[in-house]
């Protein structure tokens, strides 16, 4: 009876420690300027793993193998990312070479993007009653499309962040980078103002959720059937620059990516674009010989 009580007490202590670590981990992510969405996704993934006593190479292998048939590969990748992040927080060394091959590989999916004409179409849609709100929301669309910034970065822009020739963005991973803007967006900055650039009627900064709702309202009003999110604008920015033959290293710096492989994954020409490129091989009819004889015939 004493043994059972000790085991139960040990489990309870372990549960409390895990909860404590999870709370500290969330604070650790916030200190590194991770987005609210990333924190939520990582903690939800970890809550399924946290019941295990320890986090090490074998426990992660067992966890991922156990869930191969239960979850899609992309979901398993999120689990892996969350566990990798949590291991760094706990300063635990993991042999990822023994783990990476467990998750099935899938071909890269087509993500929806928009072009200049579609941007203008969205801006023409009137989903707001208030004229100033409509203009503000159009400016939000322009900023997302022409800067490639994340929605979490957009809502934190202050007038004072414009510094001479570039916009100072405090982005993911607690990193600061300069972002370039076209002249027609620069004029909206008031360098002497301490306020946020995008605010509601109470002069409070917008939230990422509000921006997502603005975009969804426009998409619905426009009658589009393709999924568009704030991150779609970031992919559109990368794809648009790539199609204009901008160097990949330039796109990488503008997006603030550490890895150029990450930047390549952001370039998403849709199926119609790929097919149009493929169809160029049919621009000229095959040359026929004088007697119209098949040269490959026996």
C-alpha cells in the first residue's frame, strides 16, 4: 500500500514539474519574440508528449513512431519542431539524426498566393461601412503585399520605426532587421509620433486576429474560393520577387530568413503558372519533313 502511494505521489510531482516547465517554457518563447500562434501550436504539441517522464532521443522516437498512422506528416513535423525547441529550453542533447528519418516525406503542396491584379481587386471590395476603416484596411493589404512582413510584425509597427531609408522590424527570434518600402507607403509615417501605425478607433494597436478577420471579410466579399491568410501575402511577396528575377539571397534578407532553403520554400507559383511555363515547349509546331514521313518509323 505504501509503494502504491509513493508511485502516485511521484506521478503527481512529475506532473507538477512538467506543468512548471511548460509555464517557464512559454515565458522562454515570449522572451525570444515567438508569435502567439507559434506558442499555442508548440504548447499544444508538447501537451501530448509531456506525460512522458523524460525527453530524450528514444522517447521522441517512440512518440513519433506511435503517431505515424494517426497524424499527417506535416503535423508530425510540428511535433518535432516543438520537441526540438523544448529540448533547447531544457538544454537536453538529442540525436536528431536517429529521428529525422521517421517522419514520412511528402511533396511540397501548392500554397495560394495573389498577384498585383488580385491585390487591387481585394482593395476595391468594400466590406467596411466606415470610409477611414476601409482606407486603413487597404493600407494593411499594401503593407503585407509590398513588404513581406509577418502579421505579428505588422501590428507592432510604430511611426518611429521608420528610420531614414528603411523600416526597423523587431521580428521572429528576437531579431531586428531593416525592411524596404515603396515611396507610396513611406508617406504614411509620422516620425515624431509615438503611436502605432495601425490602430482601432480607440487608438489601440490591432491584433493579428483582427487582421486575419479583415482579410477573410475581403475574400468572402470578393467571392474567392481560394484560401488566403496574412501569411499568403508573405509567400506572394517572395513569389512576386522571384518571378521578377530578383536574386534569392536578396529575397532571403528581405524576409529575414536564416536559411536560403526556407526562402525557397516560400516561393509558390500556382498550378496555372507552372502549366503556362511548361506549355512554352509547345510554342512552335514540330518541324515536318518534306514528304511528311515519320522519321522514327521503321
